[in-house]
């Protein structure tokens, strides 16, 4: 059975990532993972991944823009 894209908590996805981490460890390679939050980053570091990309540029920019707009709205 095939998993749908974006199902990052699906057991098949998690099992596949465990296999990737094991293969990296076995071959002396660095595994990487993209996370959206600190909890996810800590989880994947704990599973053996050493190259962590945090969020995405558009999410970081959107968050900064929202914080700026919210701050300006409260200034008046």
C-alpha cells in the first residue's frame, strides 16, 4: 500500500527514515532532515540525523512579517 505525500507520521515513512539513518551510520555518511519546529529537530537529531534544515525561507519571512505587522498595529 502506498502512502500519500505529506504523511510524515505514517509508520511507513518513519520506518523508511530509520533505515536511512541506519544506512548513514553504517557507511559513515551524514543524514539530513528538514524540520518545522524545535521538537522535530530534536527528534531527528536523536534518531541520528546531523544535518538539520530549519523551516523554509517563505515560512521564516512570513513569520517575521506577521510579527512586524502585529507590532505596528499595537503602536498606534
